[in-house]
């Protein structure tokens, strides 16, 4: 049996196959985007519903936990994001310890997102690098941040903006 770097060929082959499977399993996952509603593992290792409010890097995201104050917002590694949420959510009980052990009261609509002057579907003009572009609001992230889609552009250009960048409604 021929050896490579002191290892039998079978060991090298198994190691390579394991690495390929691991890469394949992680690379097929669709990346998370700002504004998405996801399950996030929190301090007590339970999963809580949260909104992604900012992408820090390819592997780190800033999240806002639903029904909790902004002081509980956290930058998390993608490994703590356990999946997208679709449909109704049964909220887990609040954590037993830590700064965010107390839930805030939900708004009358049942959503923790503060009231925004804009709603999904509003057509607006947005200032970007000295120019103004037509856009449509596709998500309300917080009371003063919205997710916009620039009309006529790919969804890759969608971004979360502060409402002070909105010039006017169209």
C-alpha cells in the first residue's frame, strides 16, 4: 500500500470525502438576508424568534429578538441562527437570567416592531450616494428602519435603510 504524508491512501481518501461532505452541507444553505424572520439560539440555549437587522460579515449578523428591547439586540455567528420562520410563532418563555430576562409588552398588533410611518408595499424615493432612486418597501425592520427593493434592480441591491434616507413617497 502506498502512503502519502505517512498516511495510508484509505485514510487520505476518507479525510477528503469527509471534508467534501462537510463543505457541501454548509455551502448549499441559502444565505440569510436583512429583514428575515429567523430562529436564533439565545443565552439559555433555547431558540427565540428574531429579525436580522444588519449583516456584519459573511458569517455574523445583528439580530433583534422579537418582544424584547433593543438593548437585547446581539451580533451572532451564523451557527446560532437555526432557520427561517414562516407562519405563526409560539414564543418560548423568557430567559431566566441575564439583562434581557424581562420581556417587553408587545404592541397592540402583536408585533414587537415599533410603529413605522411606512408599511410593506409603500413606493418611495430613496437617497443613495447623492442620487435619488425609486424603491418599494419590502419589510419593516424597526420603527425607523425599513428594507427596500430598488425598482428595476436585482434583489442583491435590497438594503435596510434608516427612514431619514427616504426623500418622499411616490
